[in-house]
C-alpha cells in the first residue's frame, strides 16, 4: 500500500539475458524512486544460487538495490499463480506493474531470449504515477 511494485520474473540465474536485465535496473533506481515504485526480482532458482549470481552481477562496491526472491520451493508456485510458469519448470521473462492497491496495471510477457525495454517500463511507471497523482 505504500509504493507501486514492478515484479520482474526471469527464467534462470547465470544466463546472459537475465544477467544483463537486472543490473540494468540498478542504472535507473532513481527513476523507480521518482515514480514511487519498488522492484522485486524473482526466479525459480534456489537461494544459494541467487546469492552467488547476484553478487557477481554488479561491481564489488555495489549491490542490487532491489529485493530478489527465490520461487524454488514449492517450485515455481509464485510464477504459476501469475500464469508465467513454463512447462519446462522455469518462469517466463515477465514484468508486472502492480499499483499500491494490488491491481496489476501492466503485463509484459517477453521472449525469454530478449530483455524487456527499460524505456517501456519507465513509461508505464510514469503513467501509473501520473494516474495516482490525480
């Protein structure tokens, strides 16, 4: 109820597109803040894998600014509830923008080999923030 949420599902740790996507969010943390939005990353990988992967993603002096969650057990339960669990056990590459009241306002289910556009995510956050300000 305090902020809008971008929920970012990625298929798997250590893959090139996933390893590129999340650090990109670090570059625009200020835009998330300006739009009263927080980010949650989620994947079906286990916690030790996520810990190691996220540590190597950014320079040693930095960390990802957002929360990263494991949807490992029960395997893919959150991805399944959002309708993005694939039959091969990984999540689709998907972005959900959820407003402060819990209503999903934007969905982008992307090809797992392509990173979602930061520009589009920013545009959707700005539209939501503009609507919330009315």
